[in-house]
């Protein structure tokens, strides 16, 4: 039982670290994209959407583990 708890704890730490990296990337993409001058199909918009979806996936997974 203790080994399982340690493994889950390590997994949560890794996921949170990944989440932090993705949020920093999102901030960089978001800041780099000037909303008035960037089309919806631009690299920046696509990257922003990809990061938002990945962040949400990690959040959902963390919530599932913590429940």
C-alpha cells in the first residue's frame, strides 16, 4: 500500500510539473500573439488552443487521481 501511495505521489508531482511548464508556454504564446493582428488559423492561435487542451487534460487527470 505504501509503495502505491509513493508512486501516485510521484506521478502527481510529475503531472503538476508538466502542468506548470504548459502554463508558462501558454503565457509566452498568449503574450506573443497580438489578438488584433493574428488570424484564427495562425500558428499562435493553434498553439494556444493545443496548450489549453493539454492543460485541461492534465487538470482532469489530476482531479481523477486526487478524488
